[in-house]
C-alpha cells in the first residue's frame, strides 16, 4: 500500500466514529477523481495553425491560384485580410483528409457496383 494511504488507514482506525462519514466523503471524492481521469479522453496537444498565402495554398490543394481566387467561398478555411487571401494550414490538412475519406468511399461503392473486390 502507498505511504500516503497508510496515513489515511491509520487515521481511519483512530478517528472518532462521528468523523468517519466526513472521511468517507473525502475518500469518495478521491476515488471519483481517479475514475474520471481514467475514463477521460486523452488530451491531444493543439497544433499551431499557420496562415498560408495563395502561392503556398494552391500547391497543397493541388489546384491553380486562379481556381482558388474564383472558388474561395467554397473553402471554409479561407480568409480575406484586406486584399490578401489567406488559408489555414490546419484547415487545408483537414480538408484533404476529408476528401480522401470521401474518395475512398466513392471508390468502394463503385467497385461494389461493378463487382471488383476491395480490401478492408
């Protein structure tokens, strides 16, 4: 048993009976706190976002600068700052990940329709 708990055990043995309900409440608070930490999802460190200009964003998205200028409203991660058009780097990464999922689902449905076996 941990040294910290040895002291609590000794206290429980020597504490007046009238004070035991308070001790049990404190022990329950410790138990619930430990359980909450065990069941809580792990915190993922927040990544720092970077704003990219159109010259950096276009190659990452695999489109031309002209296309981005014409379709900027379709990309929720774009921002106008004055005359500059900027794009969130994390927004682009999330968009690409989402598109890959959509493309893989579409390919899977197509292969099922035409009878091509797929993996996974």
